[in-house]
C-alpha cells in the first residue's frame, strides 16, 4: 500500500526515515513541508530544528 501524506506527521515520519537513510537534504525538504502544514509557529520551529540546515527549496 502506498504511503499517503495527509498530515504534518506523515511528512515528519518520512523526514526521519530519510535522515536515518543518510539523505539529509530530502529529510530537510520533508521537514519544511511538515512545518508549513503545522499551524502552531512554535511546533513548526521545533520541527525545523530537528532537521537543521538552510532551506533547499527552489521557489519560483
């Protein structure tokens, strides 16, 4: 069954999996998406702190 991404927690879980697999850039991108889907600013900041680094998004 394919994994669904309906909640911020889904993105956090995937970010942790990617970090454990040695893929920190992908983990950071997933964490940024989780933070965006989190209404509480303090919680969003904690999510990003768990996956440190600059934003890797290419907006445009």
